[in-house]
C-alpha cells in the first residue's frame, strides 16, 4: 500500500427505529380510508436543529430493573436549557414526570423503586424533593439555602455533597450567612497558597463535604468533610462516592499537601465512626463502587503520578482480606464506566476504543479475561439493576443521532439489544443528514520507514457539491489526550457545519485516546510534533479525493485544538482561515496563570525556568513573525484553565502584524460555551467566518 493512502470504512448505521404500537387488548375499530401522509420536506441541518434535539443527560434504573428514569435536556428558546425527568417502562411510551426545567440536579430511586428523589426546586423551596411514581405531588424533605449535589438514597437515608466552610460543617445556614456577610465587606481576595481559582471561580474557602440526612428529614450529619476534594475539584460527582447497605461509605479525596501539582487522589472508607485510607497509590484513584454484599470495592486507578492522562485501569479492593487486584489487564485503553452485577462476581464496563465505547464483561477475580459484548457502539450512562442482573442499561448514540435508551442482554444466550426510546425520530427525519465515514491514513513517522495509522471521522454533506468539490473544515479535538467519538457531541457537532456546504473532518491524531496507551503518551512533550504531522498528512490524503477540495480548507479547534490552530498559524499557510477557541498561545505565561500546575509540568516538561527550551520550542508565541493566515480567536473570560490572556496575545500579535483577525469574548463563559444563546451566536459567527474565507461554501444542491 503506498504511503498515506486513505482507507474509508462506513460507520455502523444507527437506524431511526419506530417503536411498535402498544397493544391495548381491545377490538380494533373499522379502518377508514385515509389520504397518504404528506412526504416529509427535509432541510439541511443547522445548529438550531442540534440545539432542539432531546438529549439524555442522566439515567437511573429502578432497583427492581423494571423501569428507568431519564433526565432529558431540551431547548425551547430563551437563555436556559430545560432539564426534566421522564420515566421509561419497556414497551410503553416515555412519560414525563416533571416540567418547567428545574430538575437539573442529580436524582435517585428509593430502595423499593416506588419513589424518585431529586435535587431541584418545587415551589419556592430548594433542596431534596421526593416524588411518588404512582401519582401525586413532590414534597420537600430537606430545604437548603444553596444548591447541593450528588444525591444517593440508601436504606432510609439520603446522602449528598455540598460546598461548605469547614468550620460550619453541617450548619448550612452558617456557611450561607458567612458568605453573605463577606459580600457586604471589602471585595479583596487574599491567598497564601496556589489552587486559588479552580476551573472557573475564585476559591472562597468552601470545601466539598459529604452529608447524610434521614429520608423523612431531620438532622443533617457530616459523613466526611474538611479536606474532601479541597478545594472543590470541578470534574467529579456522584461517581466519586458510594454507600454500602451496611452503612459503610467509600469516597474519593485528594488529601495531599500541594493539590495544585499532584494528581494523587485516594479512596477512604468510613465505617463504625472511623476512617481508613484503603489505597496508597501515588497516582489517581477514583469512582469507587461497592459490590452488592459490600465486601468488595471496585474502582478506577492510574499508575503514573502527575500524569492525568495515564490509562484508567479497573481494580478491586477486598475489604475482608485488605488486598487489591487488577481486572481486564489485557485491555490497553481507558476504562470509562463500570457497574457490578447483583451477584458480586461479575463487572460490566465500557472502554474507549477507536472512536467508540463498547461494553465488556469480566469476572471479579484475578487473571479473568474480559469479553466484549457489544459492537462498534458508543454506550454511556451504564447501569445494572441490583434486583435484576439480566440487562445492562445504556444510552447509545452516534455522530448523527442523540442518545436513546437501550437494554443489553447479559444472559448466557443473549437476545438482541433492545431500543427503548426514540426521542428524536421525527426531528431527524426532517433533516438531510450527511454521510459519515470512518477514515484511516498514514500519519507521522514513528520509526524509520514506519508511519502511524491514524483514525478519524469524515462528514460529507448530503447532495452534490455546488462547485464539484466540497470545501473542507478540519476540527481538532481538545485534551490533547482526548478523542472524537462516534457520539452526539453537544458543543462540537458536525451537523452545525455541514448544512453550510462544507465537509467536516474530525481526526484523532497522536495523543488521542482509544488507540493504545503508547499512542496517547506520544503527544506529551511533543505538542507541535507528531500530532501536527498527522493532521498535515490527513490534509494531503483528503486532497486526493474527488469530492474534497483540499486547497480550500480551514481548521478549527478548542483547548488543545485551539492550540493546534495557533500552531498552524505559526507553521503553515495551507489553510484559508483558522479558528482558535480557548487555545494556548504563550506556554510560559500559561504555566503561571492556569489553575493546575501538574498538567504543564508533565505535558510540556517541567517548569518554564527549568525547561525553557521546550516551552519556547512549542509555543506559537515564538513564531509570530511567521503568522500570515486570517484567524478568529474565541475565549470565555471566566476560563481559568486556559486564561483570557492567551487569546488576547494571539489577537494582538495578529493585528499588530496587519493580519486579518477577529476576537470574540464571552464575559459569562468559561472553557466551554454552555449557555444556549451564546452557543447559537458561536456557531453563527464561526460559520460566517468560514463562509467568508472558503470558496463557494453554499448550501448543497
């Protein structure tokens, strides 16, 4: 095979299935002849279509395994998304349980499956609400002065987390009153240690703590506090603690002297009023889960301290013997989610591999091999009902279809997967969906004469290109240790671009997850090396296609993808335009302003004063004299991961050199553009920039 030959594979089709009519047992009335239904008039997709899709953002399966409650996000216009709860009983249409969009917090079934508790508002009361599933109104069990999160219902107790001042503990009014009093005084913030503005907010002295309250209300008790994820870690949630039926609690916390430069989180077991650290791994441990009998704790772990993108492995801690062992050791990709089977002898888990996330099953014993049980699917929100271990419940999605609920048979002779919802069938039927292909090409050289095989996805608009070939937009993912999945991304969605008449490539270059850990590791300390070459070889190969105009291309990316757009600005003139969203541009300055230091110290290599050469070598700021491509720079002002000055530097450098540029700043957004009106503006502005620089980016014929 010649070097850089493109190989194209069709993506496994995700069919839009129509659920069968529900049998009523009544005699059917005579059939009245009717006119044939009018044909559906299809239109080209837009960001408006993407935003109007119903998206499942949460799944809870009843303990009995007979039904599930979904949290579904919808958009009906205005400044906010709406999230409500829907109940799904197999064989029946989904039933809405709440309305008004104010149930966006976590939620959980009662142990007997007859009620659902959720965090949100009912009337003017905020806190824990309990809703009977057989009808009736919700009642407030616990009213709180500020939002709480991560709700669980075990036995006759609720467990949840809240960000409180350590001195106030379970006295929530104390935390609320103290913060209100502070707001009336001087506005100065004073710090003596780092990690002073995690993710998107200035640290205010509150720490995440874990609390318990009886199901009928009453006294709130702090279960674990003080340094529980201190300061609060922005990514993490209910998956980072669990409660056994005997009342033991296991949780994840980073209890180290310098949290800003360490990835070392451990697991802590609370039982009988005592707390025990059950992992002593200098790298990260998280997502603990008790087996049904409480003897075992399964969890995810990394092996390399300071490296936040090391492979996530599945481990089990035996409480009786005090021993730990690793499962599925033959898998060389990240384990994403897992769930115990009710018998406590088997674990179902998902793995990120080649742009998909299929399910596997493994026995919970040393040396047991894992067995894959689904195809090239993207399966998320994994759950196995404790009272019925026959099925794994997941959401299944693709690049062109939002998630739907699916049951996967775990029996010895499994039946076919059962699709239980069809939330967006009519909406999808009205769209001229693009064709999506899986693509492979030869990327950067990994050894003399050998190039890496690189994978990605390509979305081709429906219809015929108006000028014979489609203009091309290459979208680079963030991370850099991330990946484009065959899933319905809410923010970076090809449907938001292809309707304007462009082909969209979504590559997974060196550093991407799902192609073996060595491939993931290779981006560290080489940000502008192999990944950049992979992308340039992709442009070469796509240019050979008869339907793609590789000389009429733009590139766009966010976070590390924004860095790559900045790097392309410095290294090539092959693109008609570039778009950098939240992209690092001056790596030395970013080290001193980002919210976490362990990441640049690992991925760039040390500190800027200990390793200045690598910081300058891979910093776009070092090559401003080579800038020449028109660029749009986009930034959220509350982004403390890649702070605002990174965008300001790029815009200033471009304009002082006389290069066409546009700066878009969202004062109320962070690393992501989350608010719906801002997201709509983002897509409209980006598409206008692309249209202004690509030739004939008109709607397809």
